[in-house]
């Protein structure tokens, strides 16, 4: 039973409105394979699969998985970088009525022990050793405490300790298609939160949850079967790396290429080499790409859409992105566990694309609440909560966490602070937990980050609160300077004064970094940032 069960009335209403469909996702992709078998489907830097090859490999993997005696809903975990194996395994699990659990290859013993235990994974597939780390050996160390784990496989050959070569079984020929009666409303896919505040969480998704906002995404960017998508951020966590740049194109009959090893140069080169028409990245990656001195030398003439999601993009950077890539920027707003209640459209005015996350989607119910839980007036700031046919079923095997995130009416409480303008566009203005309370006055880190990101010497910036015995908290700016450009606290304060920022909001501490700590999904993790700043403060006092 899903943690957030559906009423028969709600299911019927979603079918009647057309936001859900009676087919499983694999049936949509199978249809593309029948009509255009040789059309490119998904690729990485190792191989390229047509739709016919993708479907054929998924059938082969299904034969192997069902041969293990797995029951419907059993969890199959895949720890991998940006590889076509993610799409093959997802399609196979969808076809076999199994739960697909993609896991970041950046995670190690602590995260993997927790995630494999929480998901009760029966199968795990891991990469070959990389950069001195042995994934299969890690599983062997963890295995005594994982009673549900029965089978271990590996990518790119048989790793020591693995029982099966994933590539060998997925490439077997002559496997008969398996047809299983599938409920598209059963949770059979997970997105794992990136763990910016705590250990990762496993949110459950059904085919129809994904189908609903994928159709909106496809419509909002006018995606067609002729599009060539490039996925830049990790496809093994959340939606930004897989659902938008891979699953969306596959459902539209388009093609997708994943960037395995991230760097600004590699991303720019891939967009050019693939003649990409759409690209997807988190804002931190987009900003790094914009800072590459060679960006003007690339040919982006085919690119028409650049989607960013996962964090706030400063308005000036959103405008710069469109200018540098000669394309239209696109924003998806939502949460790995809550779904997508809003996104922009290619037809939105530029000012709305730069400064908002778009209008509320027709099928989403969104409320903005004050600190007392009362709905705020139009134009006022409040915490964004929503419910929609795109939201997840909650967290796998964690009812307490589910109850904390979703209220009795099914609304997901995001922790984001938002504001609706007079045209119905939603802006994100901060996080309830990130607010810095200095002497009883609220300071928004996001406001300062957006302004400071325009400073010519600042490559990256994140603002956090640090304890103060008198005022409670003070603002600390954590900055990655641009190469060869010094940054001082006086410089930053002077820049903010020029922007007419109130005095009480000024940062009173500066910490310089070569790189800000990020989670597996590429977002800045303020938990690690606060910990490092605290450590530096302790070292300075010794």
C-alpha cells in the first residue's frame, strides 16, 4: 500500500481530466520503437541506442530479473554515473513491475547502507572501481547488514564480488517479450533527495505521477520527436538529471545524450557536438558554463531551449544564459518528493522567464501560508504548499517522514518562501529554514546571493547565518572568487550599499572557498557549509 493512498474518486477524476493515462510508461516508448525503430533514443560517451535497441535490451534485462524470482514491487538499485544503463534499467523495471532505485555514484558506505536498507533492495548493480574506490567491495562490506539484498551485479564487466555482468545480460539476444498486467498508479520509480539537510530520502513515484508533469514539460518547451536533448547534471538523483533530459525526450520520441563526467568545457563541447536543441542543468552548472572564457567560440545555433531546475537562478544570470546560448531559458519548479506545481513556458515574456518560475499549472492547487499557517493575501510572501497529480506518494518505508512533509489534506509543505505577482506568476524568495534572524529582523540569504552573484569578482556565493551571542545570528558570505580577482568583505558590503540594500542585511563575515560543498545532485549543501564555517571559527579561536 503506498504511504499516501489514492481514493478511487481521485483516480477517476485524474483519468477524466486527461492528466493521467491507463498505459504504463514503457508502452509509450514501445510505440516509438514500433513506428521509428532506428531513431536515436539514448546515448552516453560509450554507446548509442536506437529505440529498437533500447526496448530489446530492456526485454533482455527483464528476462534476467524475473528469472531471479523477484516479486512485483521488489527494488532493483543501480548505482551509476550518467550512463544509458539508467534508461535501460528503468524501462526494464517498469516493464517487469519492479521498483527502480537509481543511486548516485558519489555516495559511499554511509549513504548506501541507509538507502539499500530503506529500499529493501533485492538487487544492486554497481560500477567498476573508479578513482581508487571499489564499489563492489563496498557492497560486500555492507551486505551482512542487508538481509533483503540477494543479487549483486556490475557494469562494464564482472567486478570482483559481483554475481553478474549487467552488460552481458542486457545484451542477450532472443529474449521473448514479457507482458505483465501493470497498474500505472502503483509506485514503481523513486527519486532520491540530494541530502542537503540530512541523509537522503527515497520518494515514491508512479508512472502517472511522472506522465502528468512530463506532458506539461513537453508542451511547455514544444518538445518533438526531432529534438536532441543533452543532460548535464547527475541523472542518478532527482528529476533534473534524468526525468527532464532523458525520460521526457523518450516519451516524446526524441533523443537524449548524457554527459558522464561534468566540467564546464565538457558540457559546452557536448552541446555543440550533438547539435543539441535542448539542454538541462542545475543553475550552479549553468553559471560555471557562463563563466568559461571560451563560451563565445562554440556553435550553439541548434540550441533553442535551456532548462534549469533544482535551485534559484539569479535573474541577471537567466538573461545572460539566453544571450550566451542564443536560446530560450526554461524553469521547472518543484521538489524531488513533492512534484512540480509550476513551470515557465517558451511563450512567457522574457521578464517573467528571468525572475519567476512561471504560472501555477492548471491541475495544481497551491497555497502560500504565513508563520501561523494562514493563507497570505495576494502579493505577500508565504511558505509554498501544494498538491497535484504530479506529487509523489511520500517516502518509501518512512511513514514518519511522510507525515512530516504532507499534511492531512495531501498538501506538500515545501519550506520554500514564495510570492505571486499580479499576473499569477510565482517567484521564489527564500527558504523558511534558511532565514537569518538578526536582532529580530529577517534577512533572506537568497536576496543577498542574487545581488552578490553580480559582483565582478564573485564566481559563486552562498550566504548562511552564523551564531551571535547578542543578535542571535549574523550573515556570513561564503564566496568562490573568480580566478585572479581578490575579494574582501568591504568590497562586498560596498557593492551591496550601491544596490541600496538595508544596513541590517549586510554580511558581517566573509569566508573564501576554492569550491562550495555540493551534494550528489550538484546543489550547494548549506549543512556542510555551516559545518566548515563553524570549524574555521573554532580553529581561529584556538
